[in-house]
C-alpha cells in the first residue's frame, strides 16, 4: 500500500492547476468587429467584456471563499480509524458589474450591477489524518475530500434566461491542524463545473453572449478559535476557463452582425476573504465575506464599466460534523 505522504503528493499534483496568464481579448474583439463600423467595434468590446465579467461573477457566486465554511483545519478521521464527515449548507450573495448591453443602441457604454444569489451544499470526508511532530503540532499532510452541489439564481431582468447549477469536487491539504498553540492552516484545490451560461438583451436586433462556466479554485486558509469565537482569513485564485462567444448587431447598421468565438479563454483573478464562526458540539454557524479582484483593462474601451473593479460576496452557513 502506498505511503500516505505519497498519496497526498499525488492528490496535490492532480488538483493544482498549471499557472495561466489572463489571455488577450484583442483578437476576439477584432474577429467580432471585422467588416463593421466603428460603432460595432465599441459594441464588440462591450460584449466580450460582458462575457468575461459574468462568467467570473457566476464562478465567485458558486465558489465563495473557503471551500468548507467556517473552518481552517482538515476534519481528519474519527479515532484514527473511520472517516469523519462534515456537511454544510450555505446561502451567498454576490454582486458583480458588467457592461450594460441593454442600453440605447446596445453599445454597452453604460454599466450594470448584477446580484447573484447562491444556495450550496458541501460534504467533506476525512481521508488522511496526517502526522504530528509534537503533541500540539499535528494534522501535517492530512487530506479531506470535498464535493458540493449549488444553485445560483440570476435575474431575467439582468439578461440571464436561466439559473445555473454548479457541481464541484476537490480536496483540502492540511498544513497544520488547529490546536492550543497552533492555528489551523489548509490549502484546497477544487474544480467547479456549471455547463455554460447565456446572456441576451432579448431585443431586435438581438445581442447574445455565451460563456463556459468551468473554474479551478485554489484557496489557502488560516484560522484560530479565540475563546469560543473562531476567526479565519484566506487568499485564493480562480482560473475561469473555456469557450466564449458573442453575436452583436452593428448599431450603425443592424443588418451587419459581428460574430466571434473562442474555445479556450482563460482568465485569472485573486480572491480574498475572512470569516467568523461559533461552534456548539457538532453544529457550527459561520459568517464569511470577501471580494474577488478585477481583470485587466481592454485598450480602447470607452465605456463606464471598470474591468478592474472588485466583486464583493458574503455567505452565511451552517455545518454539522460527525
């Protein structure tokens, strides 16, 4: 049988994504605007930015900050023999901005704030308990397996014809388990899947934007119980990956349609979060808030939307551990 440290190393290699740089949107915009007026160029810039914005906003609405609410330690195993299990249910609100493609002329030079609300259930199973170097320093290289299912509500008035279901799976690696002298420290890697999301202005002529909702999330969390009230803080990275396509009418001549698509657009953003929790026996209640950083600006875009703006989120969750 493989040594636990080898199993842990394999999990990390499988789950951690290869670092990726945010890709240039210029070629996609140029493809969309070819053969149209200067007004179509502006509309194409807005549509491409909108696709990147809403797929990142939906990803944050599904992932949030901590992958398992309210804890910075792996849950480990019960008495070192049977897996410990933790089940959490949380509700989250996320607010992201995107170009307003519903405005006069559909050129997207305005900005629209979208509210996305999520309900997410998560299960964690303690796979490896890790090892200790001294009695109060343990949980080193412990591993939890994670799985979750979430529903994200998006408003039809914001241009989204349907809500999104997100399925996630991954693992948490323990650096230290919380003890009397040590804080809990974990690193997690989770893959989120939600198919594709569409946006439309519903008008004639019609603008459509479609984007894949595949995201790899990495989180590093540290926390400590302070006299019954636990605190945690963390930082993370989200890689939004997959196809993005736009179909935009030329505001100067609606019979001309700008169309562009790519099968592999990757965008990277940072995530920051902090939380409080209180535990009574096997039940824990937690509150978490944070924000995701912005994206790089698109040269030449004249609209009010700021790609570099932060995306705030907050979550309330309950968790049972057995």
